């Protein structure tokens, strides 16, 4: 294995340091809470576990709002940073605990912060991992980014709104294919709002959900698709204009 294909010690230490910082924050939240049985605190893996967690946390949210907020953000950002599945349950939890507007703001903030953390961590240590896990997908993404450089924000918005590429892959691969951070940040901040709105709204009526498939009805899917088409249209129009200009020049020269 070549030097570029393995993780140097300092990079592994950096990843461990980031994880330790999140752990320290969670320990601080735990120590500031009253003495009680917190055995219910675990990452939910299904709707039943989420409903149990929500029932317990509702008792603390009004009296220990700051601690719950900090703990929620720390867990969500940690999950996004280290590609831990289950953030959809965290989004539902935000709706159940904080309502539509506050829950939406919380999810968009935490998701954007986590994606940004993943972006910078990948920029420093993620290249071998992305090349080994998604070589074909990375090649496709790199070509698309190169073709759409002038309208890159629209393309990144399209990716965030639609399921064309997984969000985890976008977070990890964007710095590797030279997507500028300000483009990545804006596309993430804006592009995650529609899906977050749908999920947070569903969290308000958490008790009525029987499966995750209930989250996205035909209307919601159609809306997300429409937003994706609108976001990418300027990029497609710009590409057509760029192709027409050489033809016009050739005609003029003849």
C-alpha cells in the first residue's frame, strides 16, 4: 500500500480528537442534569425506540431546555461528522420536542454544522476512504462538478434536494473534487430545508407514524422533485448557452 493510500498517524489522531471533543461536550451536559435514571438515552433505531425517548425527554425539555438543545446538537453533529446512520430519527425528535419552526431551525443548523464538520474532516483525512468506498461514484461526481463549474451552486442545490447522490457521499466527496466551501455551505443550508420541513412536520405527530415510509407521500415527493428541477434549470440553461456560443462564432467566421 502506497503512502497516499494509508492514514498517517496524525490524521487518525485528529479524527479521534474530534470525537473526544464531542464526547466531552456530552459529558458536560450529562453532569449538569439532575440525578436520575438515564438508561433511556440511546440512539433510536426504529420508531418505537424514538417514541420512548421522546416521552422521557419531554419531561426535561421545559426545565432544562439549554441542556437538551446542546445535547441534541452535539449528537446530531457527531452523527453527521462520522457518518452514523439515524439522523432521520433525530429530525423527527426535533419536531416532537420543539415544534415546527424551532424544530426546523434546529435541524437545519445541526445538519449544516455536521455536514461542514464532515467536509473539513474529509478534506484532511477522507481521500483514501472515499476512493476505496465509491470509486465509480466519485469519478461521476468529479466529472459533473467540472462540467458545471460556472453554475455549481445550482447543481449542488439539486443534489441536496433530490436523492441523486447520498448526502453522506456529498459531504465526504465535495472537498476531494474541489467544491468550494462557500458553495457547499449555501447548497447545504438551503437545500436541506424542504426535506427537513417534511420530517420535522411528521415529528409533531410522531404517535401517528407507523413506518418511515409514511413520511413521504406523493405530494411531498412531487414537491421535492419540483424544487430540484427548478434549482438545476439555470445550470442547464447556462450549459446550452455555452454550447451555442462556439457555433455562433464558427458561423460568423465563415
